[in-house]
C-alpha cells in the first residue's frame, strides 16, 4: 500500500508535541485494507543499531493528523 510506505519512518508526537517514537510498521485489516494501528519504535542509538526491541502499538483512531509528522490526540503516551 502506498500510504503505508509514506507513513513508515515518520516521527510520532503526542498531544504536547513530545516525540514518542517513529513509525516502524503499520497494522492493517486484510479484508477491509484499512489501517488499524501504528507500530512505533522507541528510537535512539540502540534502536539504530538494532539492539532495542521496544515497541509501542498505537490504535489508528488515536491519530489526529498525518503530515510531515504524525500527531496523536490527547490521552496517548
């Protein structure tokens, strides 16, 4: 999916504009082909070296806006 390719790698910001990670993968429903969740990596040097396994799953309904970065609605950490 072209949209998925455009989302992967974007920084994700919480409602206070703090970076909480980068989009590592996107979970989709195979039947409806709709995005269900974003899989975020924590980032940092250890993640860049492949040492960090920390991931956060963010339901797609918590996404407020997607532009240069992904902005989440309030209430998400």
